[in-house]
C-alpha cells in the first residue's frame, strides 16, 4: 500500500480548489456577458470560496454587486481585493468610480492619491490619479500626474495618449498631436489614437507637417522597429481592467462609466485570473467598443464591464 503524506494531500487539495475557482470565475464571466447577473454573482462567490486569496475574484464579485445595486457589499469586496493585492488597478479604479457615483469625490481622490504615494514607481497609479483629477475638473493636476507617469515610464503609450487628449480638450492641437504621435511610437496599433490624429489634421491643416515630438525629454526606442515589407509590428495585449487604465489576461466586460470623449476607457469590468502581468491592467479594445485609446502590455488604466484588468 502506497502512503501519501499529509502535506502532499494539502498540496493536491489546494491545487484542486484553485482549478475549481478558475472554473467558477470563467462561468461567472460567461453569465456576466449574457446579462445573468444573479448567476454571475453566485459563480464569483464560489470562486472566492475556492480561492480566497485571489484579488480578481473579489473584484469581479464587487463589479456584479455594483450593477445589482448592492453598493455596500461591492465597496467591501473592492477593498478586500486591495487588501490582497495593494497594486490591483482595476479595483482601485472601480472603487473610485463607485465612490464618485455616491458623491464621495474626496474619498475617491484620497484613495488614488494614497496609492500613488505608496507606490511612487507605479505609472498605473499616476494615470488613475490623473483620471480622478480630471473627473473633478482639476486639469492642471491631471497634467502633472500624467507627466509623472511618463517620467516613471518614458515608453508609456497610454500616458502619452491621455496627455494628448488633455491637450486636445484644452485647445492645444499642436501639443495634442505631438503626444498622440509619441504614443503611436510606443504602441503603433491604436486605431482610436490614429483617428484622433486624422481629426486634428482635418480641423487644423497647418498641423499636416510632423510636429516636434521631443516634448518630454528623449524618447527611448524611437523610431518603432519596422517588420519585413515595411509593416509596423502590432504589440500584443493581454486582458484585464482600469480608468484610463491597464490590461489582464481574460475577456473583460465594460461596466464603469467613462469620461466624455475619452480616448482611453475608464475602467470597469470582469477580469480573468490568468497570468496577470505585474502592473499591467487595461481593458481589451474589443470589450469597449468605441473607446478612444491606448492600451499596451506595459500600461495601466482600465474599464470593467461597461474592465482588460488597464
């Protein structure tokens, strides 16, 4: 008779529970897409029971609860997700959206500002701060936060695209165009950013020439590499959730409100828990049709079900 140690049984048990939690989360995501929120909530609750240390599952449950009007429960579960993962951008974004919807703008601002101060190396936090500041009408603070995001990561396509949007809305087409082009150098395949450039050139023919792109110091990696035949490489994306935000690895679902005319989705949605790269949370373009922007593997700023966990 072959003996199996207790520790081995525990490992097998944990592995089994983890897989079951994954299956529950996948089922919950499917129900969410179908609009069956009650069943989605049940499946996400089961996923948490099987994998209580998975921040994505708490985030997904909170997202469904928010749509069902279970606001207190949703807030609690977003905060539990952040207790598990203090860098979980989708939860920061959607919790801020939830607080804003209740008129608790100061709390939302403090939530994101504290995150940025606790993780000064995290560009996602700065992008979220910029989103919140803009929601509150403080465009100067939003610009400052985006400049800081670019300082942290000069190759951030997302931050550059957001900064371009900010300049465009402020009536500074030349600076907006420079930032949009800078963003495209970082991540070529961004249809919405390309659309904004075309729109700017139509409205401002004098900008048809290439503007100066060195607005925020040297741009590492310029120009973008060219593939055989002159085609530009299309950077891959992983699925996830955030406000102007980042991307995860799963099929996201848009839920949180977006900024008017925002090229980058706010955040809201369901995230899958598969291999989520660190500091990379952003909604999948297909999940947010009509959204205006810039997601990259190294970015963060998301949009859950109407979240690619930024």
